[in-house]
C-alpha cells in the first residue's frame, strides 16, 4: 500500500513539474514561444502572416475643445482638450539580424473599481519597436481600430500585427475614459466613440501627406480606409460609416447626463451627421457591435449604412445580443453589401486576444479571465479564423484582391468544408451574405 502511495505521489509530482514547465514557457520571451496571432496547425489559409516586416510606434494626439460630458453641471456642458493615444503598425525595414519582437505593456482590471484593481502585465508581439518605415512601395491602405468598453489599443494585436504584415497601416486608439487605466462614466463612451474615430482618421491622413515630417509621410493611403470596431468600437464605427443613431439613443443619453443633447449631432437626421459622411471609408468590420438591443439604431438609421460590412458575432452573445442585437443590425442594414459570420455557442468575446497567462493565476476574479476567453471556443482558433476572413474581406475592398472564393461559401460550415480551411476544421460556424436592396 505504501509503495502504491509513493508511486502515485511521484507521478503527481512529475506531472506538476511538466505542466509547470509549460506554464513557465508561456511567460518566456524567446522567439520560439507561441505569440498571440501565431497560426495553429489548423489555421485557415489567409490567416498566415504576410510578406512585410512590421514596425510599431506609439503616437499621442489632443482633440481640442471637446465636450467634457462627465463634468456636466448646472445644465452646462464644459469643454476640455481630449487626449488620445494610438498604436501604429506599419510595413517596415529591419536591419539584418534585427528581431521582429516587441513587448507590450498592459493592465488587467478597471480603474476606480475596488473589485477589479489594476494589475500590470506585459506580453509579446511580432513587431519591431520604432523600426524604419518601408517607403519604396508608396502608400498603403489605412485601417482604424476601435476597442470595447473597457479595452485598450492593444486588445487585438493578433489582428493588427497580422494586417500590417499584409501591407496596411493599422492604427488602434486608446479611447480616453474608456480604457482599463482610466475608466470613466459610460456617457463619455456614448458621446466620444465616433468622434474619436473621425478625429484620428483625419490626423493620420494629415501625417501621411508627402510633405509631413512624420514617419508616416507618403505611406498612408487615407482615401482607401477601413474601420474595425469591437463591441463599443462596433457602436462607433457603424455610426461613422453612416448608421445614424436613433432618437431613443438620444433620450437614453439625456437621461444619463441630466439633459445633455451633445450626442444629437450623431443622430440620423441631424445636418452635422449628414455632412460628416466620409467617402474615404471603403469597408467596415464590426465585431459584436453593441447597441441594437437598447434602441441605438432604428430602420431609418441603418439604411444610412451603405459601405460593405463584415459582421462577426457569437450566437450566445449576452452583452450585445444576437437575434435582437447583432443579427438585427445585419438584417436592417439593407443598403450595404454585408456578411455575418457567427461562431455557434460563442458569447461576446469573438474579437480580443486570448487570455494572457497572468489571467490564469489563482485568486483573480473570474471576470479577468472571461474578459478575453470564450467558454465554448478556443480563442486562438477564433483569432486565426478572424485573420482569415478579415484578410479576405479587406483584401477585396481595399486591395482589389481576388479573394471572393473565401467568402462565397455554403451557409453552414458543418455541411461542407469551407474553402481555405483544412479538412475537418470548419465546424461550428455560419456565414450569411446579403446584397443591397434595389
């Protein structure tokens, strides 16, 4: 009996040591570790990294004279200079022997929330910090990325790095008062999300002009722009692309802000909204866009969405809703050439990086893990599939690539293996397609 007990303890100790090595390896920073966005063995065809080396830089901007909705008092909307930090990924030139490896600084938790204290951590990416930009090939299409609430500009690095490696300038925004580090009241996100996106688009377009002295000079084709948004980022990019907010959203905003009408300028029939339509925007990717369940859009507002849109959703989304949420937006956008990719049984986290290993530590609130993880899906697999479909969709609309076969698929992935997917790997998904009404 003692022999069996000792043997069991030895086996248990060996197993713990083995899994400890795996866990420790996930925290290392060598080139051989799995980094967010790397291809799994069953990754679909277009998820593969592109041919360009990737540089990354951080830029800071200030949008002057903006309404400070969180300090509204006595029926007056004060103004402030609104800071915005962005991360820019771009095709780059790397010296011989230079590593395409970067360390990102991030936090878990939520500012001003004692139940979710901020926990700093770092993770690795496949880009080179401050690398020289590739200027010999001219300008690259622009992609502006907007995160969720709460989130950060580093929430989708698996996708932003991947797209830059395929010849895009990718700019992800830290939306002030909507990040982990500076979480503020929700009215700021409702008001500022579309305004931030437009402001940054214009700033990057200016820096990309050939006479600018910025590293982006001459390499940004802002006339050929796509928007990517996740959750509240989806709320923002759809509005910027033409889906005007409803009077219900205006009423909700007024009730949250003691009567402020500041968001009215983004409603469907407001003249300022109509004047803000931007023909530079050629396509939109909306991951789990928030708002339809709350009446953010009505039929008239969704008719204003005329650019091609690729929606991504989980069929069990319990934040944005599915049938009466994301799928309802897809159905109502009758003037758009649109797709809806659904991960069956997934909830809301169909866009972010996988959980960092720090989120696996015992004692942390489950919310920190489930801020990234999907209960029914491998998040790394979702990331690879997203890379594949976003590459196909944006390749068609921004680069005129012949990627149609990757989108012309049978509706249910279980019925027949989808083009571009390895045998037996395209299961548990649905892809819908609708063309603009005549």
